[in-house]
C-alpha cells in the first residue's frame, strides 16, 4: 500500500494525523522550516505532540500548550519568543485557511509569503 493510502501516523502517539490543522509536518512546511522535497519522507506528528513548537501558537481555537524545563518559552529570550509566536501563530492560521479550501490547492502555494520568498 502506498504511504498516501496509509495516511500519516504520528511518530509520538501512533494515532493518525487526520487533518492538516493537526499536522506538525505541514505547520513546519508552511512556515518554511521544511522543504517540499522532503515533505513526503519526513516523520509526522500532531502539533500537540510537539509541545516545544506548539507552545508558540496563539489562536483562540488552539488550546495553549506549556513545556517544562529548558525549552519552556518563559526560559527563552523574549525577542525570540515574540518572533516565534508571531510566525507559528500565522502558520497555524494558514493551516486553518488551507483546511477551509474546498478545491485542490497547489502545494507550492501553501507556505507563508516569507517562506515562499526564501525558496525563490
């Protein structure tokens, strides 16, 4: 069976990642941290199964995530935290937009504008 027929299984909790809005893989892709060339070969996780990343998402539809220890946002540089929060929140909003589109959408148009600019 082809990988696309199997779906994407979270490498952390082993449950299926059934929606793009739950996908750590696509979140990292839309913010420019993952290249399209490796999208199909990279491990998948639910966003919430990657709390170090998820803690930066601020969206009224997303329950805040906290991290204990050295990677807790409270332990990090405030400027870095603000930049990360802006980027990840925009990335999550982009996933919500993509999920709402009824038609097939060109994968090359998924990323945020600044991520697209880096590739071009």
